């Protein structure tokens, strides 16, 4: 049975420790855990695991952890730290807190939840703190007292014990995805400096931005303000040298992990006088002094630790993303005996390999791999930092990457299955899908056109896996979604005046979305086609063909496609003159047109657009696109129509700077937001397909299509996993090629102008 302490319902950002002592641990003993929040499990104080894998509203996944490898024999303390945010976010579903746990061995239950003691972990973990960001829940502040973590190791414990009560039974389901990798990586101190505290913290627009009912503590109740503290910090001096171990009061040390990583920040600290330590962090160094700017992402990239005299070991409960960690001693000196990060990442992302005669492509591939492994632990995430949210559209591209790097689609299945689990999505209009999930977006906000990417992903998922069972399970959601969109069709069959947040991409295109947005209608036609093929419904295909005819009739001005039309007071539809780069890419990617149908436009796009347009300033009247999804769509249509040499150049133009700066790939083409965005890992697919020349991998038919591409590389080698073994390709320009396939696989001809992943 699930249990939770009797808190009277006051559980906003509550942290509870659960512990049970086993007299002995059989070799096959397993800890099974399910919870509505997050948890961290330990064995005699040693890290065991973190979870759970997220599920849809009202559903919860079970984790199973072998205990014996960490047990030293004799009586063993099993600890489970549970964090209940009970707040709305884009990160997790807001649900009543519970823990359901048991230790089992050989089919026998050794301990159940009712046998665990519940320990109140406050005030050592400060509860009433600000949110980390609008999209995520709460930041972390620690006030460790001597022995504050001994509940994890002592055989007997009687301090802060809370009475448990049963909570309602909930549906449980299997984890479904591999357990994460928790590799520990130590940082390197690379610089030190001094700072001052400003008299008044500058006001940041994202403090106090959270609306009523979203889940926040009133300002007057907050027990600590690391957000204000980090705003009042001003670096006055920075030296690029390795400082001494001790950080003097008013000083800081800058730590580098070598590459952008995601996981749990760990510190071992020693102090001789009480002091505060403020850890700030970011994915890159910025500003005139090249220090850490914790505000860059518009979230509270800070952890505060109020230290008493002695030695303290702290490891954050929440995962963060960073390359650089800046540790500030505020009141007295702090000796940092260790600084590390315990990774939270996909365990199988290293199964694929790529190596070429140009190390720049190798760096891009590694950055794509690093980006994927941090954004695919249980669902596909947009970023592992500001949001950790499972966004549609992003997931369409990440699904391709999982198949390439791991030879499986386990995370994608969980991601899609979560949408199938609840009958309805609380707060959303009937028929609409959440723009990111599992989540509780505020006031039913949604991106209508993002749900159309869901239909495109279903078709590719079915092609990758043959999982007809899940596809059919989702049929009611698809029918309801298309019924929703039918209600917005005008007399031409085009979607008009869509409600809520109509999103094309992070560019001028997002200002041109009403009343009739042609990129959205291009996507709508493609989604109808995908649904018609998946569910064998010719009516949807007929509607898609009619849509494309109307879009071409109205949007194309003889040179470029225009973005939108406005409904005039007399009822007529006026096509507006604004044109964006991304609109052109939508037209080709979603089959609204082809190079054969629009040869002049195609030639213009190929020859005069791309990453060099900033310097050439070609076609200034066409608003430029951004990384998501414009740059990606450009690469995709270049690939579809055989422009490998241009992809060779543009991949470097788009992605090399990112790979060299953070070792991960970014949300935008500039570092103003997340520098670690899941969809951008699609660069690995591009390198496999267009640089290596392994054009297609069909895991169901067990076929590959390979052809040495026409571009400047002299040699290339790659391997990609399947359930039957690795596919290995290597070639040398002018020296031939070698293709090694697993048993039962065969090579087929490369399709002409149809090498896209559909």
C-alpha cells in the first residue's frame, strides 16, 4: 500500500526521508519504488538510484534496484528520500504525495512501506524557498547540522519521526526504459577571483512571475532568497589561474567540468567559522570577465548552503545542467575538499561511433551524443536544465536519434505511452494534446500546431518499431485531435484563428501567425497525410491534398511563400506580404511543393540561404530563421534532394561553434537560452546519413541503404547498434568502402530523392 506522513495536507515542496533496517540482505534482494514525486535511494548512505520514470496523470512507474552490491553485510539501512513539490510545472504532474516501496527476495516480501520510518528532513533542507524557474519547481537551500544525514546509516533512529498513514491505491506500471547512468565526474578549478555584494539586488523580471495557483510560497513566508543573493553578486576580479584550496571570504573559485553535463552537484566542504556558500552555475562563461552568469537562462541557477563549523557533504536532490560552477564564500573561508557532478544520463548513448578525416565533424557528433544522453533519461526532454519538459516537435527529431545511437526506441515508447494513459488531460480543451507532457501547464495553455507533430512522430515510430498496439491505443486521442482542428477550418479548409500559443519557431515567424498561418497549414496537411497512412483513412489524405492546393494558390507570390493572411472587416481574406525563411522550409519539408514544382525558389534557397546569409546579407527582405526548427528543416530538405556537399559545409556553420563552446548543441543559433537541447542531437542523424552515407537503417526490415556521399571528406567510419549487432561502415575517397552487417541484415539501393526518415 502507498503511504505518506500525516502532514495535514501541507506538502508544498516537502522533503521526507524513509528508512528501514534489514537484518541481512539476500543476494537477490531488490528495492521496488514508486512515488508521485522524485526520490533518491541509498544503501547504508551510499547512492543507489534516482527516479522515477515519469508517467501520465494518475499513473506511476515502478523502479527496481538490486541492493546487495552496496550492502556491507549484516544489518543494512535502506533510505529513500522523497521530494513532493505538489506544484504545477512543465516538469512533472501535480499529484498527491505518496511512497510505495518494498524489499523483495525470491518472491518473498522482506519489508513494505508501512515498515519504513518517515523522517522530516526540514530544516536541514529548507522548505520555503523560491521556484527554480517558471517551468520547474523549487530551488535548493541546505542548512546542514552535524549528523543531519545519519538517518541513512544509523541502525537506530528516533529524531523527527513522523506517523505514516495509508494513501489511496494508484495504478502502477513498469519503468519501461533503461536505468540512467550515474557516473561521478570531478571538476577542475580553473580560476578564482573576488566579488562584492551590491546594496540592493537588481530586480529580475522572472522573480515573482509565477501566477496564483501555480505553486509558490508567498514572498513573506520565504526562509531564504538565493535568487536575490545571486542578483546582488558582482564579480570585481577574476584571475585565470588555479587558486589554493581555501576560498577566502569575499572570494570565489571557478570550476570547469570540461563539457556541459547534467546531474547532481556534489560538494565536500570544511569550515572553521560559520558561513554561507553560494554555488552559481551555467553552461558557459560570459560577460566582460568571462565568469558565470546565473541569470542567462532566466532561472535561479544557484544553490545556497549555510554552513556550521565542521566538514559537510552535500549532494543536490534536483538535477542541474552546467559546465561551470562558481563557488562563493560569503562570510568566512571555505575549504572545498571535493567538487563533483553525479551524472543523470541515458546509459546506452555510447553504442554508436563516428570518426572522420575532419575532427570538426567528430566534435559535432560527440556534442550530439552528449546532448541526447542528457535529454533522454525517461522521456524526451527539450532541455535538462530550465524545464526538463517533454515537448512535442522536439520529440519528433529526438526519436530518430534514439534509434541511431541505441538501436532501440524504449524512451520514445514511454514518451508516447504517457499520452495514452489518462482518459483526458486536466485543464485542456477537449481533443487537444498537452504541448509538453507529463506536465500541468497553467490555465490550460497549449500550442495547437505542436500537437500536429505528434501525428508525424506516430508514423515514424510505427515504421521504426512496428508497435501497432500502442498506435491503436492512441487512436481515440488522434480522432479527438483531428476533430478539434476541423472546428477551426474556414471555407477553404484552412485552419484560421487558432487559439492559444501558435508557434512556428523562435523568429519573426512567431509574430505572423494570425489569422491564417500558412506554415501551420503546411504542417496540418502533412499531419493529415501521416494519420491517413497510419490509420488507413483516405478522407484525411483527400483533405491534405486540398489543403496543399489552397496554400499554393494563396501563399506563393511568384517568388517566395508568404506567411499569413488576415480576415478583413468585409469578410475577405488578405494575404499579407511578410515572408520568412522558415516558411520556405516548411513548404518543402511538408511536401507543399518540390524542387521540380518551384525550381527557381529551390535554387535560391540552396545557393543564397543558410548559415552564411548573415555575412552575405542576401535577401534582407526575408526574415531569417532560427535553430528550432528552421535550421534543422533546411538540412532535412537538402538531404532529401541530394545536397550532401552543401550539408558538409552548413553542418560546420550551424553546429561547430556550439560543440566547441559547450560540448552540447543548442536551442537557438546563439547562446541566449538552453545550450543543451534534445532536438539538436538530430545532428548525429545528419552525420550518419549525409556525411557517412548510411542513408537508411530499417530495423524492422533489417535493411540498410549506403552510398559514399559527394562531399570533401577523405575518409569516414561509423558503427550503429541494432538488436542483432552493429552495422559498420568505413570508406576512403577513391579507395573503396566496406559495409559489415549483422546476421540476417542486407543492403538495398538508395532511394532516389527520398532518403528522408519518413
